[in-house]
C-alpha cells in the first residue's frame, strides 16, 4: 500500500510539473490568451474599416453626389454650367519700395 501511495504521489508531482513548468502549461495558456485579446482588438478595428469601405462603395454605386464630389476633389472636375475661378496668393510679400529716390548714374 505504501508503494502505491508513493507512486500515486509521484504521479501527482509529475502532473503538477507539467501544468506549471512545461512549455504547454499555464504560461502557454496565458500567452495564448493575451494573443487572442490582441487579435480580437485588431478584428474590431478591421470590422469598422470594412464597414466604412462597404458604405463608401454602396454610396459610389448608388448615388451620383459621392461620385461627383470625388471627381471634383481628386480630378478637378468642373461642371459644364460652372465657371472656375482660381485665387492665387503670393507666398512672400513683395519687397518694400525704398524711401529715397534712386537715380541712375551716367557713365
């Protein structure tokens, strides 16, 4: 009976070792759990991005306003009954005129 109890105790110790110390034990489970959480967060972000892309595709397929807006912003579209005005601003102000008159010297 003592031998059976010793073998049983040894078996329990070996199983505990496998659970707590081995590479397929608790550490691996916690690492995989953290990886699942990270992947779930990435999936939520991708799901939102996919929802926005589907909405944009449906808008481009169904409505002309989104198509026209995109053509105006990306391609510079101007309608046939519209007039295009471009306002150009100077990047640097012109130099100030000198306070005194400048005369040319004769040679």
